[in-house]
């Protein structure tokens, strides 16, 4: 998972020292590490540059192909 999101170099850093984009990647990885059937994502692209947004989209598409239901929740959803 970390390799697909190109995150392996920062895995030993403390979370608070990471950029917002890398913090988002850590949260995504920790959410799906146990392969849940349903994933709720709150603003999954917040803090990501366009290149990393595409990587996350590709990764989420891969999860969908593996029968994971992904439900994005935009900020003004509630």
C-alpha cells in the first residue's frame, strides 16, 4: 500500500512532522490496512497536489476492483 502511494521514504517520520499530503496518505493507509469492505473517506484529497491526487484515485480504483465500497464524504456533507 505504501509503495503504491509512494510513501515508503517517510514511514519512519513522526506524523506531526509530515506534510499535510503525507499525513493524508498515512490516514488512508491506516484506514485500509485491514482490508475493510466499506471505507468512508472524509475529504480524501485535502492537502494533496494534483499528482498525488491521481495516485490516490488510482489506488482507490484498485480497491474498488477488489470489492471495497468507497464512500467519500465532502466537508459540507453534514
